[in-house]
C-alpha cells in the first residue's frame, strides 16, 4: 500500500497497468527465524537409510518403488493411517516423498489421496516440486513447501485486497528465487519457489543502481543479510539447489548466502562483556515511540520504579514492545 502511494498513480493510470510484479522476503525470513508451520514428512526410502534428524515429524513407510520405476512393495492404507494419525493433531499438512518418485510418482499420489481423504489437510508431493534425483533434498523441499503454504496464502490475500482497493485488476506475478517470474497461482501452490525472491530482486537492483554488470551485492534487511554475485548483469544459479539455514534444498535458485542477521535482529547481553545476536527479529527500542504513540521512556521508568526486577533486559524489552 505504501509503495503504491509513493508512486502517486493518477486517475486512469491504474486501469492501464498490464502487470504487477512483486518480490517478497517472507518465505526466506520465515525459514531464517524458524517459524515454518508444522508439517509431517512421509517418505518411502526404499533401502536408503534416513536419519531421524531429516525432519522433526518423520514417517517411514515400507512401501517401495524401485529405481527401475517398478513397484516392489504396494502402498498399505492401514500403515499410512496408523503411522500418520499420531501426528495429525500437531501438524497443518503433510509432505510426501518417495525414493524413486521422479521416475514413477504413483505411490506418492496414492499416499496423498489417503491422507487428504482421512485428514482433510494440504498434502505436497516431492515429485511435483522438482525432478532432481537427490531423495533427501527433495523430501526437505516438500516439507518446507508444505510449511510455507499458510504463510504465502495470508500474504497473497493481503496483496490482492490492496490491489482491489486501488482498482488494479491486471495479473499479479511473483519473483522466484532464480530471478524469473511466476503467476500467483504457482506461488500459492509452490511457495518454496519464493525462497530468495527478495534477495534475487536485490541482486538486480544493486546491479542497476551501481551501473556495474559484475558486482557483489550485500542486502542488509530487517531480518537477514543476503550476499550474492552478479556477472554480466545476471545472478548466478546454484547447482543442486539453494542453501538456506545450512541445508541444501532441491529448489532452483540463485547462489546467495543468507544469514539470519539483519538490522532488527535481537541483540542480547548474556554475561559480562558477552553478547549474542539471535535470528529473531524485534522492534528496535528507539522506534517504540513511532509504533506506539503513547509510549514514553519517562512513563516506563515511573512504572518500573522501586520494583525488584528493574533493569531486567527481558522485561524492559517486553514493556517497550507492548501496547499496554
């Protein structure tokens, strides 16, 4: 809304718009701050050993499709339901990935049908996200995509409502993590593709502003710092998938280093002369009065005067960010 207000469109100009293209840091920030919505990861590993650390809510099935695309062990509905039901109350959706699903996705589709009918929640298939062969990375991409569905849905609804207010009815496109554009329907179905959407736009913006076709662009935002290289006026794709939070995800994207450290990162005193930055984003204390007009430092000091916990940094931060 603020961006369109800054453009100062004149009456009639909105109707002549043919495309709105947006980049967003929402998915990247959600991952960096560990705020991905809870999902269960259901996998058919075959003879691949899957570490328990692959996902917090992991379901291993005995059904199997061989690498030659032939069925070795059929899907058991009873097994799927028995192993997934204990997780259902704690998750918002399911991700399904099979070892050989890029060659034969039939088992993934059968499992998804069982889950949708039984639990009425979103189900994401690894074979529909990427055709990369790395089974582990494909599974992680599916789980991450499922955990970002609600985040991107809320964002797109907000964007669409603003466009409607401004009588802008042209198609909406979202910048993908590789710098290309996708339609809003694809962004809604595959929000994992919006990872690095913001940093990808920053690379192009930095290159444009500097006038240099070859550059290293460092984008310091409120939540993350993103570093990438531009060569010949274009960002460079990362082979094998993007890297975020020390994990490689089987999703096409630019070669960008992302750190959960930005201008609004939480900064803690943890001991004499010892400090720690955290990935959590908070409102800087100096901006409390801007966000909450009734706030004043004198009022805070008066409220905490003579209280035993005066000077507690956590309490000071809590009161400073509260609207009470």
